[in-house]
C-alpha cells in the first residue's frame, strides 16, 4: 500500500488532574469540518478532554466517532451525562446528538478567546478547506470576518497535496521547510494546482525537498497575508487550525507581518469545538437562570 | 510569402506555417521540461512533414505564455491579439472568442472589424482550465480523451459545489463513494469548468457569433456544457488548438 504522506496525526487528551464528577456544568462542543473533526468536553470553566480526528466521507459518523474518542479516557464519563452539546463546522447540522448548532465563525472566536486570552483581537484560522480572518472583542465576540472557502491556497488541503508530491509526512513539513540556508523565492502561483506543477519542475531541476517546501510555504504565506491585510491586523494576533502546527508557515507569516502570534497552549485545531462547548455552557447557565 | 506563428503554451507548442491566408503546415508538440529542446524538435518535425524549411520562412511571430523565451524570433504578439486575428480570419462574424488552454482561460470581445474591444483572463486559478479536466479525469480513472464522450451519456445533472480543482477532486471522491454513475460525474466536471468560463464571458458581454478555441475545445463534453449554459450556438473550428499560432502567423504576414 502506498504510504499516505498527507495523514496528519490524530490525537486525544484528558486533563488527568481534573475530575468531572464534581462538576456542575458539563458540556461538549463538536466541530465537524470537511477535513477534520474535533470534540471538546468542558467541566465548568475548565477544558477537560478533547479529540481530533479526520472527518470521514460521512459527517454524522464523524461526529459520533470523535465524541466517543474524546470520552474514552474520562473515568467513566458518558454522553448521557453531558448536559448540552453544541455542533459547529460545515457539518454542524450533522452532529446528531447536539442540541443546537452555532456558526463556526462565532465558535472560533469564542474558542480563541479561551485559548489565547482576552487580549486576542485577530484570529487567523487556517483550516482544512478554508482560511478565515476573524476580528473579535475581549469577550470573544465576532466584530468582523473574511473568509476564503473557494480556493485551496492557504488551506490544509494545499499542504496535503504538497506532502504527497514531495513524499514528506505532513507532520514533518514545517521543520523541513526551515532547513534551508537561504530563503528561496516563493513559487509564483498561489493556486495549489499550478504551484504543484511549478514544484515538479523545480524538483526536476534539482531543488532539494526543503527548498521546494520553503518556496511553497512562502507562497502560501503571501496568500494568507493578503487576506489579513484586507481585514486589517489588530494585535494580539493568534493562529488556529491545523496549519498553525506548521512552524515553517508560522515563522514566515510572523516575519512577513512583522507581528508575533500568541503562543498556543492547546491543540490549535480545537478552537471551533472549544467555542462550541463554551456556548453550550452559556446556554445551560441561561436555562438554569430561567428556572430560578 | 511564407510566414509562421509559434504558440508556446503551458503544455504544448503549436506551429503554423501559412502561405497567404491558407495554412500550409501545422505541428503540435509537448512543451515538456525543456522548451527550447521541444521547439527544435517541433521545427524538425514540421520540416520533415511538410518539406518547408525554416530558412524559407519570411517572418516568424511568437505568442503564448512562453513567447518571449524563444530563439526563433523576437517578434511577439499577445495571446489575446493572436486569438482574435485567428478567429476572425476563420469566420468574419465572430464577436466573442473563448480560448481555453492548459493553464489559462480567456474571453475576448471583438467589434465588427475584428478589433479587440475587451477581454477577461483567468490565469491564477486552475478551475476553468485544461488542468482541471486532467486532474478530474485522473480522479475518475478515465483517460482524458474519453471524458468528453462519457459525459454525453449522462442521464442527470449532478451538482458539484467546488470551483477549486483541489476541492472538486475531494468532492469527486465523495460522489464516487456514493456510487454516482461515472457519466453523471463526467458531466458535472464539464459543467463546473463551463461555469467558470461563462463567468469570464459575462464579464466582457456575450455577443454572437461565439467561437471556442484552444485545446479544451476538443473536449465534446465541455463544448456541450458551454452551449447549454450560454444558450447559444458555439463555433468550434477544426483546428481549434492552432488558432493562436495561426493568428500569430497572420500577424507576421502583416494581416
């Protein structure tokens, strides 16, 4: 079987220092994207567990699978003990066990506010098949946003195409792209398809993989920077999504913007699901407030 | 007097030698990795096939993406001008020229005298270019030249939301998983590329007669989709791929 270089690592995590049993409000958020899906479980105001997987060709199962995986190492926590689940992402209508769906933009901003703190004002989400620039306030409420979801440039799919072309595991691409002595000129096309042809030519001309990767990463950064320039960059700045894990892209982006991104403390792919879980918590609190 | 036009495209090189207005010889060669080498081969081939030699040719003009990279001539003409000249020489009534190549799509508006009034180009995005169809044919595991005929057997329109070739490929994978019949997927592919081209045409304004040129015009599936979307008749000349080179050869003759 041919090796699948595009297969990025799936992951799950539980805060083992926390017990859900003492929690008053236990909520979940599920973000089903076109490429990846995440489930996040919150216990009161604490992040308790999460899982990050590849979305199958079938959204409803993707939601169930990722949720089950998030619940795996949670000391007996089961879906029925979760008081409220909010679904989001392009497959948000396909989270069968969610009580409500909230748009991914809103969830992303909320999630980033939790992950990076109340100083974050501009969030760049480089997702599987889209790229979003979001402005938010200190409470994580969206004040403006711009999205490119028509074009693979600046998205994870673009990176996957290059991983396959160069036969480099997508997890290693970031580091590898930094192993150049001198920054090569970026590939001339932002279009992934054309960039790929160009890259093939460069490889044939004898360019080593890291140089080609560096050139492509630069081109991708240009694309993303123009999105940010259109909406304006207000600090603090944070990056979410899978590509935030690619050091080569992040460093080049920071260099071109002249701004440092906030350091992530959590898996950058969970921002949407995290925001969804926070919305779920707010909805539970509201209901409880009504009952009193 | 003999003149020649060379169209150095992203994927293929076209050479057309004309005698007066008539095409005396033509040749198509893959551009390959080394364009200069491929050009040499193309000339050798056309000489062998036609008996006409480079030395006999009065003037050579180059067009296409690689027009400035040839040693054979320093006289160049843009693809837009070349396409317009060539199209009008083939049919005086043409007012809209649609030129779809391997990596670019163009819509050109002409006046009654064949002069270019306006044009729109897509050169940044693979959607609406031959590269899109090639990628989709690969994903469907159908040889490129069979994709068009296959699409004509479609019994229902299937919507493909993606414009981007990369996303369309993922979408195809899902359609394949859902056991969508191949002819319907083939049709969806041509509808998608036609969509993109039609938006270019609408930018310059559609006026009949409409002529479709470039390599992708050889794809009957694409031609069918475009006709359906534009709701007009579309003229596809027999030498659709050579119209740019023909136009350059005409320009070389001062026409």
